[in-house]
């Protein structure tokens, strides 16, 4: 064991069962954990296991909340449960749940492929080695958004098993089938069905409760792919077709009146997630020619002119789009993206397996 604030010697702490320190409040518990951790809780059938991951980003508290709650009061599990806490150190950095990752660190949800040369990558490799020795039947990764969103899932494969798995939380699905980003889900989905659940806006207590409620349904269900009765709405499936990013050299602000940045985006734009935005809609106001947005398709090819017009003052849509994962947080927009462009697809189409050439590698 180690004291709060002491540097980790091992990249990943592994626990058999729920530690008694889980009885502490969330902040004190995370200080005690100190870094990435894996908790293996026994179920009635130890020949199989389910995996729940949370906190790969330090500014997304719902996964931390759900996993701490499950450790504090574990329900009866039909199969073994493996709970994974991610970037605990980023979550603990003052003022708490503010930083996606620490300065000079990589995004912990982009390190699951490639070399093993940093403490976070070593922790990721240890998680994968641990899971490789188990019969994992399903995996779920909990996240939050930085904007106003309804709860939704991200799936890499529209097969019915993924649709049913996410149904423990939501009826809304976003399908991503572009280039590999090195995410936890991409690696695990090759082994067993997996989904990401975007639980809602970070810091919203109802998002934390949605994360926990769905986790309990998923982990206590006799069959993880049995449709949940909680959600009777028809499935709404969207496919990501492009990504809108802010170049690193471009300064950005969110506000009603420009105050000097290259680009100004009106506040509240994130409330249009999953709504149809018509061609001609203004996305941003430009203060100078350097202010620009870049659009790339799912495989990294630039397609800016297909979606955006850059006039001297405004950046406008050139066609109707459905935005998803749109943020009103400048840090998130610069470190990740402003939004994804999506299109609605029917469930039958979503259930078609991807050609190997288009699956994330």
C-alpha cells in the first residue's frame, strides 16, 4: 500500500474483491487508490466475466462515481465482474474532475494500441494482459460529455448484441467506423461485444445516477444481451461521417460577443446535439482569416469544403447535418474536436457487419 500523494511504483493496482477503503467518500477513496486500478469481484459463475471501465478521462466523473458505488455496496453478480478505474491522478488534480489528462500526458483513451513506454501505457498493457486470461463476455466503458447531451452509446459494430448491450442505458446509438483512435473499446470489441456509454454532461448528478443505474442492470442481468425493459423507445442509430476540429494555432472562445480570438462560437450551441442543423447555419464568427475549422472524414481525409463555407466573417454549413458530441468547452474543442457530423441510419442497416477494410484496426 502507499500513502495518498506518493508516486505509484506499479503502473496498475489489482484488487481481489472490494477494498474496505471503498466505504470512504469518493474523493478520499480516489486519493487512496492513487492511480489506475482493477478490481475483480466474484460472481456465482467464475468461468465468465463482464467488464466495466470508467474514468479514462479525469474530467468525466460518472464512471468514477458508478465504480465507487459498486465497490461500496456490491450487488450479487451472476458472473465475475471486473471494474477498471482509469486516470485517477488527472481526476484528483485541483480543482478535481477538471483535467482530461495531466500536462504532458497522453489521452488515456488513445493509448490502447502502440508502444508501451509511459506509465499510463504500461497500466493499459497490464489491463489487457489481465483480461486476456479471462473469458470476457461483454465490456462497457463509461464517459461524460463536455456539452449538453442526452445519454447515448457509441458502437463500433452495429450487430444486435451491441445494440442490446447499450440498451441497459439508452436507446440512442452513434456508430463509429472510421480510422483507429487507439481506444479501449476498439481493442476490447475485437474480443467480445463492447460499447461506450456517454452518460451526459460532466458534473450533472443525474448523469452519475444514469451511469450507475445502467451499470447495475448490465452487471446483474442473467444475460447481458437481453433487451432491457427500461427503454421501450425504438432504437435511434446515427453513423459518424465526419469530424470538425479546431487547428492548434487557432484561438477559440465561446460567447455572444467576440473579444479577440480568431473564432467565436455562440454559447449553447451544444443544445443542438442530435438535432438537424440546416445548410446556412452559422457555426462560428471569424475575427481574422486565420480563424478556421477543418473537417475530416472517418478516415482522416480533409473534406472541409463539402460541409463548411468560410466567408470573411462567418463559417456556415453548406449542407444539412446532425451534430453529435458537440461541445461548448474550448479545452475539449482544441484537444479533441468541436463536433462529429452524423447521419441517421435504420437499425437494419446498423446491424450489418462492417467490411474488414473499414473496421478500426
